[in-house]
C-alpha cells in the first residue's frame, strides 16, 4: 500500500521523501520509548507499572521493526528514481548495500563495547541509554541528508508542483473549511485516510495479481534466496550456543551450561560481524565483478556459495571453519541487496520489451481497454518526466486522477491503426514493495517452520541443513530469472518453438 500511494503522490517534497520522513518518525519514536519504557510506565501508572512497561516495550519494538522495514521500499524507489540507468543504478545500489553493511557492522559493534565508564553514559543513565542516544544521533544525521536531495516534481508549464491527487488533496479539503472545529476536522481527515486505505485494497490486489512474468520469476528466486540466508542468520546464534558449545539457553545464570551458551552467542556475534565486513568489501568490488563475470554468474555464484557454506556448517564441528563460512555468506547478502533492484531498474527502463509478455487486464470487470489507454489532459511537452520515465505520479489502477479544474481529467483517445498498444504504467515503488515482501516473508516462514523441524530432528544442525536445501531451491529458481534482454529473446523464442517451458537454461 505504501508503494502504491508513493507512486501516485504529488507534493512539493516529491513522491518518496514524505513517506520516508513519516516512517522515520516511527523509528525515532521507537528509539526514544524503548530505553525509557520503565520510567514512562512508572510515571503514567505508578500503581502497577510492570504490565505497562511490557506493553511499551512490545509496542516500541513493533513500531521500530515496522517503520524500519517499511522505510526501505520508498528509499529504494528514491534511489532508482535518481539513478534510472542500468549501470548507474548498479553503482547506486552497490553504495546502498555498502551503507547497509556498515550499519550492520555498527549495530554489532556498539553493544559489544563497554560504554559504562564513559561520562556521557553515566549522565544519560547507563550503557543502554547511551547506545540508544548515539543511535538516535547517527540516525538523525543520516535523515537530514535527505533534505538536500533534489527529487523530481510534476509541473505544468513551469508552474509550482501540483497537488491535485485525491490522496494528497482529499485530506486538506476537509481542513480547508474554517467553519469546522479542529477536532471534527481531525476526525474527518482520519476517516478519509481510513477510507482511502480500504479502497486501495482491491486495487492493490488487482495490481499484484497482474505482475509481469519477469518480476514473478525474480520474486520467486529472491524469496528462496532470502529464506536460505535468513534460515542461517536468524538461528546462527542458537546453532553456535547449543550445537557447538553444548550450552543450554534456559539454564540458570552463572551455571556452566549457561556460560557455555553465552560464549557461543558471543562467537556467533563475531561471525555475523565478519559477515557484514565481507559484505562491505563485496559492495566495493561488486561493480567490477558484474562487468567481468556478468549479472547471471554473480547471482548464481552467490546462492551456490551459500549452499556450500551451510552444507559445511551442517557437518563441521570446528568453530574456526564455521566462522569462516559465516563470513563468506556476506557475499550472498551483498548480492541480494544489489542485483534484484538493479534488474528491476533494467525492466522498468524498457517496459515495452520486458513487460509486453504479461497479460494486462482491466483492474475491474467494468473497465475496458479504452480506460487503460486513457491519457491525462496534460500537454506532452509540458510534463517534466524524471527518473524511470514516469511523471511525478502514476495512476492507481481503477482510480482516475482528480483535478481541481476537472472532475474527469482522462479521455479515451482512439489508437491509430498499426500503432503499438501502450502498456499500463507500473510504479517503481510498487514493484520495489513486491520484492521487499520476499525479504519480509523470508523472516516469517523460517521462523514458523524451523522450530518444529529442529524439535522433530533433535538437532540444531537442522537449521543449516534447511538453509542448504533452500539454497539449492534458489539455485534452480535463479536459472529462470531474466538477467538480460538476450535472455528474454531466448525465452520468447523457446515459447514460439515449444508449447511449454519449464525454465530458462543459462
């Protein structure tokens, strides 16, 4: 839903930044509430503060997780808007992967250091409060950099940015009446927001059900790749503490079993830190590897390496060997942060070629082809197009754009005989959200399934065995991904010569 509305948003700050800033407010709020949950609970409900503290901790954790994960989608779309070409998008997402890896290194490093003796930590109330304050400062510094980004604007004849989309103007329409009291204005605005979200659900479902074939193939391959990597990352600490160090996580603190488990967790943190460090190095070298080996070879080699690393970890009992294999998975992490989004930019750079094989149908049963081919009443030479060949916004399926000068800004223009049929526009942020959903699902599905698998097998090595199996599935799915235009030509040629196609051979 965020991707759907971000593609259609029109405002003075562009399409992406308002959503980024709004989600960043949630991140900042979570960073402030979480370390102060006990103090807030005692202040708000001094009689029984424990239950309120738990609620505040759970709520701030959920808010922090949701805002952080959802913020990646408009952020990635903003990168693709600023760098629409194939080569420049590859460089941009390599830097993006580099920054994520550096953030991971910082996240593992800050809690590992002892800040309790620092004067600032003592003033703020301890190490935990100091770390959260430092994270807030770093985050605010990075967030302020987005203010200086020159994002595209949708203008008409050099005028100021239009705000005629129903999403952006519908809310202000209620608050524009001075006769309405402020609380009633807020209630109407909230009701309008809820109505817009509910009305977007069928359109979002329709758009997701008509995903182009190239994006479907990429989504499936990325889903299995992320599931394999997340099966390793989510359970690596438990694998080290229980499997290698023979510790017991539920043991009494101070006992030998608990000490062994804590030692394994610390060693696992070292392995994950080395994974982020490897990802940093790979992000720097990624562009050279793609030029030298090609996109297909780099992507397939990343899942092959992940399969080999998890296979070794399934059988090895050497801490050094397993730590080295954990560091090697940083290559896979880097590739999954760069190549899927680079391929998506490639698909959107030539939509007529890559999306032409998809069967585009009207969003609603009553829609006709004329509705799909309708065009806004804006002179073509006066619309400033930026980014991935889109104007400031794209039309939501089934929801015509509202204008202050006309209630129906679309008319059906007849197509000349022999003119190629234009494809319905797909927003970049929406497709970014589809790919990001593969990352989110990769955290949910292993968490639901692997616990019972380990319980049945009575061995934590099942974590790595499952990751290895998913890596093999990712290898098979990656052979069906369209990496270049020649891959698409081979695919269409095979479809013309054979009735069925099970996969694209590299």
